[in-house]
C-alpha cells in the first residue's frame, strides 16, 4: 500500500487519479508508466488519501467533480471519496484568470505548516506529490536563510511549493519517514537548504520538474549525435500549448525559471554549449493539453557535410507526467524503506528535467533509465 | 599503422579517402567519427593501400581522379598514389547505368580469389572494407554449401561481396590475421558459413550494413518510447535519395534484402511487432547524396492519450558511413590483436544495422555505444 | 430538391450521408462544403434516394446500418429509409479482403444496364454519384470501340464505373437529363467516348477523381512558387493511409491509374516538368481514414539561393471528398437546368484531380475556385 | 533605363546588387524574379546610381567591398563604381552591435532632407528603394501633424524611413516624378499623411513591408482552406533567423510593428479571426540569412473531422526580397509613366505584407499576382 497526498488538483493530478482508478478497474493497461507493474509495490496498491488546491471553485469538491473538467470519459466513482482541501497560495496563481484563496490568507506560514502536518497525520500519506502551477521562485541555498525567512514569516519570499516542502519535512520527522515528489520547476531537490533538512528529518525528495515532452527527447537525440561526434551548429525548440501551465509561462517571471531548467541539457549532453534557443514559446487555447512542438537541429557530419533534423510533435502534456507519477510514488516508498533520505539522483536522472542534487548532470534518458532500474532492483530492459 | 584496402570506390569510399587525408593535413576535425582520436591507434595512422571497382570508367584511375567526381573541394594530392584495380562484378551493377567489367568475366571464381589474395599479399592490408553497391543476395547458412558452390564455380549463386569475403578469409590465413568490414546489406557477419570460416582462418568480420541515416535514429527513438511504456500504434518511415545506392534499391530484388534488414529493429527494441512501414521509398536524382527522410510515429500514452511525432531530415548518406569506417578500420586492427576472430557483436551492435552474428538483437544505439567503448577499453562517454 | 443515387456505399458515401442528415438536423454547420449554402439549391434539399454496392455484407442493409461501421457518433435515424441494392462488380474488389457479388455474375452487361435504368426510373435521381473503390481500368477513347465491347459483352474490358456511366447515359436519355459525378480515378470525363455519348443523351458528367488531400494543395503551392519564378529542383510527396482506398492502391494495376492522374499537375502548373516523385506510397491499417502525407520541395530563389519546404499532414480522406459531393450534386442539377451536357470544365477544374475533358490543364485551385463560382453565378470570394 | 538609389546597404541590398550584375553578365537566369523579363523595361536596364547607410564600417566603401560581406561567390567588378554615402540614422540601429553615424547627428531634419535631395538631383534616380533595418515607428496619419513635427525638428518622433520618404517627396516634385519602394514595416504607403503628400508631389509609393517568407505562403494556404470552407481552429507560426533583421526584432518595440503587420492576414483571408500565434520568434546567429519556419494549422473539415497541417521551411530571407525588388523598381518607373502617383494597390497587394493604402485588404497572393499582371499590361499566367 502507498498512500498519496496531491498538491494542486489540476490537469496532471486529475489524469493521474482517473488513470489510476481505471487501471484498478481493469479498464486500462500500463501504457505510459515506465516501470509498468514490475516493482514489488503494485500500481493497484496506490491510494489517494488527500488533495489540496487554492482554486476556490475546487475547494470542497470531490476528485470526481474536479476530474470531470479534464476528461470526457466516464470518471471512476471511487474518486467521490476524496475531497479537495484548501492549500497554500502565496500568489502562485497570480495573473491567471482563477479566483484563488489559501491558508496563508488567514494565518502565518508556520501555522500553515502546522495545519498541513496535522491534517496529514490523520490520513498518513507515504508520499506527497507536488503538481502545482509553475511558480516564480528563488532558491534559498542555505538552510539558515530558509529558516530565518520562515521565522520572520516573509510571505513574499516563499512560494507555495517551498512551504509545502517544509510541511513535508516536519511531517516526515513525526511520521518516521515520508517522500516528497516535486514535479514542477521550483528548485527543491536542487536547493541544498531543503536537501539538508530532508536528510535530517527522514524525507526523501524527488525533483525537480517532471521530465515530459520535448526535454527528455532532446536529451536522447543529442546523445545520439554526441556519440557520432556530430558537431551541433544550432538547436531550436519551440513549444506552444493551451493548458494552464502554458498560460502561466506567458508570465515573464515564471518563464525565466523554466528556461533556466531546460538550457543545461545541451551542455550536459553534448559537452559543449552549442547555440540553442529552447523555451516554451506561447499559449494558444485551442491546442488544449496537446501541445505542439517544433525542433530544428543542424549539425556537421564527416568531411564537413551539413545535416538537418526537424522534429514536430503533438504531445499530451498531462498524461505524460501523470504516468511518471505512478512510478514516482512507488519509488518514493521504496526509497523510504531503503532509508535513502535527502534526494536520490538515480531516480531524478530519469524522471526529472532538472535532476537534483545541485550540480548533478543531465544524462541521456536511455542510459538513466537503465541506471534507475538498477537502483530499483530491476534487471535491464535492454540486453544483447 | 593500419593498412586498408577498399572494395567499391564509390561515394562512401571517396569521401572516406578525402576526409582521411584532410584530417592528416589538419584541414578537418574529427566530426562524424564516433570515437574521435581516443583509440590507441590514431586516425593519422590509417593508410589506404589498395582500391577495387568494376566501373570501367574508374579502373586504372587514381583515387584523386575518382574522388573529384564526388566532392567539389580541393582533393588532397596524396590520393594520387593509389590506383583503382579491377574487382569482382558478378552482375553487382546490373540494371544500373554503368558500364561494368570484372575479374569474373575472364576467370573462375577460385582464380578471382587467388588473384585478389596475391595482390593483397603485396600491399599487406590489415583491414579490407567492403562498400560495394547494394546487391541482391542469398545467404549460404552452411559452410559445406558455400564451399560446394565455390567448387562448382556457380557464378549465379555468388555476389561480389561473397567472393571478396572468401578472398579475405584466404588472405587472413596466409597473413596470420586480417579484418573484413562489411558495410553493405549482404549478410556476411550474419551468415554462419562465413563466421565459421572466419574463425578457422583468423579473420575478423564486422557487419552487416553500416548503421547510418534513419535506422539507428529510429532505434533510439523507439527505445525512448519503450522506456516510458508508450504503446506504439504505427511507424511510417520514408526515405528518398539521389545516389547510386537509392538507384540500386529501385531494383526489386535488392530492395528486398534491405527491407529484411531494417524491419527487425521494431520488434527488437519495442518487444512487440508494432505495425510499421519502413523502406527505402524512391530515387530522385536532384537530391544527390543528401537524402530526405520522413517518419511518423503515433503512440498511446497514459490514460489512452494519443501522441504523434513527425521527424523529417536531410542527411548526407556517404559522409555518415565514411565517418564510421574511420573507426571500424582501427577497431578491426584492435580485434586482430585481441585475437577475436569470427565476428564481434559489441562492435557490430553500434556500427551495423544488422549486427552479426545471426540471431543477435538490435540494441538502442545509445546503450550499444557505451558497450562498444567498454569493449575497446575506453571509459564511458556519459557519467553522472 | 436534388435526388441522389450513390454507387459504392463505402467510407465516403457513408460520411456524405451522415453529414448531410446532420446538417438537416442542425447538428452541423457547413464546414468542408466549399460553396456553403450560397447556391440557389440548398443543402437541405438534397435527398438520397438509392444506394448500390457489391459487398455482400452491405447489400440489403439500410444506410443506417452501413454508416455505423464508419462513424462513432449517433447515426441519424433518417438513414434507415434507404437500403443498399446490389450493383455491378466486374472484379472491382478483386484482391481485397471483401466477399463481393454483382449483377454481372447473373446477367449480361446490357441486362445490368437495363436493370439499373429501370430501378433508377422508379426513384428518379437527378444526380448519380460514383464513389466506388479505385479500379484498374483502360479508357475507350472512341465511341465505336466502347459500343462494340458492350455489344460483345466483354466483361474483362469494362470496369464497374464504365458500366455505371453507360447506365447513367441511358437513364439521362429517358429522364430528359441527369448528371453523373465520377469521383474516382477511372477516366470518364476524360474519355471522349463517354463525353460524346453524354452530349447526345443529355447527361452531365463531372470528373475525374475528386480533388482531396495533397493534390490540390500541391497545385496551389506550386502556383505560389511559379508566380515568384522559383525554379523547383525536386518535389517528393509521400502518402500513406489505412482505408480501403489505400489498400486497393497496393494492387499494382490500380496504383498505375492513380499515378497517371497525379503527375500531370507539376507540368501544368509550373510550365516545366520538375523532377518529382508523387505517388500513394503505402497502406497502414492503424492510420485509418486519416492519412499521413509528407512533402518535400526544394527550389532555387534569386541569386541561386536554395530554399526548402517540408509539409506534413494528417488529413481525413473521406470527409474531404464527402464535403465536395455536397456541392457537386447541387452543381449537377444546375448544369442540367443550364443544358450543359457532356462535361463542364469550370466545375471539374476545382473539384477534380484530373479535370475533364481530355487534354485540359490543371489550374491552381485558388484561381479555379473563383472561375467555378463565376460559372455558378456567385460573386468572387476574394475582392480587394 | 531605370536608375535606382538604395537606402540601407545591408543583406538585401547587397544580394540585389550582386544578382542584378550577374544577370547582366549572363551568369544567372531570372529565378526569383516574379515577372522574369516580361516587362517592357528589361532587367538589364536597371542601374544602381547611389547607396546610403549609417554603419560607419560601410560609409565610403564601394558596393563591391560591402557586398563581399554577404556572399561567398565572385562579386561582380561593376559594383566598384558606386560608393556608400552617409544616410539618416535617427537611432534606427539602436540596441544593435553596430557603430552608427548619420547626417542627423550634424544637422536638422530639414537640412538632412535638403542634402539628400541635392545629392539625388545629381544622379537622377527614377526609383528610391528603402531596405533599412526594421524600425520602431509610429505613423502620422495626418499631413498637418507630419509637417508640424518636421517644422519643430522633432528627431525623436521620426524614423530614418520617414525622413527618407519626405526627401523622396521633395525630390519627386523637383524631378517631375519619382518612385519610393518601402520594403520594410514602417508604414508609409499605409500612412495617409505620406500618400497625400505623394499625390501632390508626383511620387509613387509602393509599400509596406516586402512580402517574403512565411507571410505570403500563409495567405495562400489560408485561401486554400477558406475556399473549402474548412474551419480553422488554430494557426501557429514560428520564425527564427540569424540575420540583422531578426536581431533587430528581439527589440520589443520593433517586434510590435512587425506583429501588427502580419496578424491582419488571418482575418482578411479567412473572413473570421481564427486563433493565431504568428510572430518572429527568435534570433539564432548560426542560421544566418536562411531562416527556419515552423507552422501548425488545425482545422475542421466535413462532418467535424479534424485535420492538421505542419509546414517547416528553410528560406533565404534576403534573396527572396531582392528578387521582388528587381520587379518593383521596373514597376515603379511604369507607374511614373502612367502618372499613378500616391500608392498603387494592385502592385502592393502582391508584393507587400501590408499593402497600402490604409484599410485595404490582404488578398490571396495567387489571385493578387494575376491582378498585378493585368495592371502591368501582361496576360495571365494561368489559363485553362
């Protein structure tokens, strides 16, 4: 059994909940779940025990009600059992056309944390999954700075994710272990302040920023080129979608965090910083959750021949991440039982765009996948 | 020092010769050479000591003269030192607009082999590289059948490559070791008859069919999807080019060999035989050596979401293969010194579309690359 | 009121029937219908009064039953009123995995024609629409040859379409006017034998081969390039789909007809025969009715600069043609009332891939559209 | 004979000069010149008599010297005869890595205009072609406002183009007719203030913003869809290049002008404002003058089927515009002799992204081309 609390009951969380219950009902295979049902902990053992949001139209509703906004099919009845609770806002939805309210409107940050911990102690989650909307954030770096800002109740300094992660740390301590999966760009697994506190308090952190869409594909394409010593002359990657995440990224500050995350791949994989233009480019509502990507890569082959690759895709954003979360919650529980507190690079290297801890490299995903399997005690997928 | 004899002085062999000499002159970096100059045997140590063809307009000409048909730049003067000798034809250029003549027009197959071996004993190649035009062939399977057909001088049964490989076997025996790189689709490393003879006579075989263009890229893309357990619904891959190889593939019989080669990738990598249409599709002269590829992949992600990838490319065919040969001739010499006669899967798995020996699987190239480095005594490219 | 008989109750005919009834019910706008509801004859006035097929699983069924195989939505109840009758086969489904039977199994060609005419005289269609499966055919050219083959009952010489068109001619004579829309590649509007008979017997023929998918788009793209005097160096167009039409085209003979049709566009529009490779390339069942197209065009611009365009598409084949038929049946009735018997180039030039009569050119569709409007008495779509 | 003065001796002007002289030498055909040599005024009659720039590294150099920066081939010797003179700056290169100086550094705007007119009276151009770098501008709208700003020497209010156009007006008056071709986005042909002054002073204005690259192609693609009544659901168009024009567009103010220009196409052609994201997206130096475009169009066909088109291209920016200028200077002289002062919509509608005068629509280019030919006294390109 793995008990899960969700932070941010949006598109990803809803597809995760729907798909999970459909798998339990036998309506769905394991498509989109990297480790299928190979782990000792089975998919059918995952149970959602809590959910948080700050969208006032969701708070108090059941997951069944919320999920029906994101999918046309028959929503599993079992989702009627969990209700969305009020979470932490800290302006995480600012500039978006959503009416938001948060615990932080009513109380100090410390009280928010205490309230969350109390609520979690009742439902006893093993894993807390953060799939909030992309935030404009600043990492802390040093534990002292983080604790000082909390002490001073500096609400402007924190994002919702940063408060949730602190709550997870306190909860882990009291629960004798827990895991926090940070699937959004805010640096948590890459912030030494958080990793240090996690180690001290028996929290496993996976993060940061779930590796979906064009980024892991780019990593593997670049590895393919690097292994043939093709000299990459330029990389262009455009990205446009119609979900809230793209809308949020039209906000300049948030976009900046995202750009930071993605750019390191080029140098990590190629070994040199080939000219590149890789950013989420725009928001177009009718595209919905199925984003359009366009990529252009030009490189020099043997004897200075110039080759070109153009990749286009229509890719469903939320199901891609939801499928990863089915693995991450199970790996979270495994890490707890292994006692690997702090953060776990072999897991992050496959599942995250910005794999913590700080200063760790991006690996080609095809290689990272096999190393992750090894960490999880599974045999390699590819043998000669 | 690695001495090399080339079989088939066409586009690939000419670009190989030009690029090699330009590297020696310092005009060119190591772009397109997967192992760069990391091996103990340096690129600058490679020397072309012989070349064979059956195109009557090439026989007797220097590599300098022939190479100038394939590249616009300044051809290195050093290529004036090697002349193209008459090789084995056996109708390998039939249906192509080329006037061809071969040793086999004048003598028995056994005499052809003997003549080749005598010529090679004079220039003492370490490695013989086969880059002939794609042939319509049938593998032998059993050593006895092969030797019997030779005994009966069955010229209709053999292709040029199959005779060259026999010559290489005889030469290896007399030379106390040699290597044969089969970069075209004819099955040699996958034909147990040849592998057995190679083992017995101290020949290293690398083969079959140099892994350039869309095939290794497809392998890595499919591995990327397999690792996320995305259910591939269909794969389409079109391919059109304007070089002699594409012209040869418009010949139905030859096309069949090629198709056989490429189709196994899907099942090898995905683990199931997703519907696919992967074949060289046409010939269009103005495209020249820079082929156009178009690929469409549709797959099912989590919760039955349908994603699509479209890949287009303009890829120079001959330089891609020429760059691999720069490695293969050096690895051939290394294999000889290691005494690894027969065929060497860890090398084939990265460099070949149809990696021998028979019944061995295709691996994702990103993984095969690291295993090949390990075989060659090099440290991994990608470390965390 | 326009009464319509359908020949070939497959994908196109079913989508046509469904869409038409949905428009009548107000469920659907005029999307995909080029002339919307601008003609004096309204879409709501179209009535399907008969349908023919040779698939034994369809004969005797209602359109409601047949249509449900081709569309997931709610099939309009009104389609229960028409039943599929047995048509002419003449091996038009040979090599396809369909059990077929036809009137021609039981009687002479002349008797088939007579039977069809008798049946049509009962339901009194204005327009007969041919959307049979692509056939392997040979045009007649001369009226005498056509009549002689009919006289001798040469069943091997005729295709189903060629018999249906003769039936339409006889029916038109007795009905004092009718129209025959030939939406498949078999040459009817381009066969002088048929056009002459049509004129003599008051039949309007529109044909041949409904202009959907990549062909009209290519016409307009090439016109765009021609008007800038860009020198097209090569055109590649691949096409793969999963409907019966693509399956039929894997049959070499049929493919040949199709190829003939499409190739003339390049010379007609550019004024010179740029190297091109334009053919339906393959069949891939999971693609269904939504074909994948890939196009590559390379051209020389001012001062010898080389530009490239790559066009990819996923295009629903049957709805594209069904939308055109909504216009063609209305234009057929208009042509009858204008007395324009034989064939009508201004209509064909927009709606057909191979616009009859024989030897008439392909026009850029953007221009042909405006000329067709003028013929139909409508004002231009584009004014300054 | 057509005498031409160039404003802005950058990429476009240099390719124009090179191509023109190569045509005169017989090195080049008429590729990329829409009207080829069909006009009564022949290409060989065009003569460049003057050139202006504000880049201090160009002023005083010959066209031969400047052009060699933009093309690798043999620069025609005849370009040694013209020297680049100092032009008007008004911060048109601000934020770009170019050291600039202009006449306006030293004198009043009125004096700048007078100096230009004096210089032009010496070389007697028929046509003045403006191909300056994209500017951040504000149109005047009313003649009085324009004249008042000039009177007050408001250097902050004017762009270089706006001053050049005033000089052209004064020169036209004294020369009894002249033409001004505005190939950049600054509104001149769309600014009633300029059009009125042009009419009063015998100036022909062609403008605004030469229609190259993706915009005219989009116009024709949308017309293609509109004529089939396909409901466009979304249009995405990305654009990235490595020339100065793309660098300039990274400047927010300038980008705004460009965006304004391009967006009107959608509504003009489709008749409704389909959701669209069409903007120059980024700057990537290694792409050079050959920009990469990616376009995605999704639309609804008959019976609500959803189709998708994806267009990618590598398109040489400057030659495309240079080829148009070869026509525009000849058409300019024709307009003068016809006495069509002010601006000429039939010419603008084909050659310009934002065809003046104000409030005139974009036409599909395939139609606009034929109308332009008619204006120029040429027969249609496409006849049945």
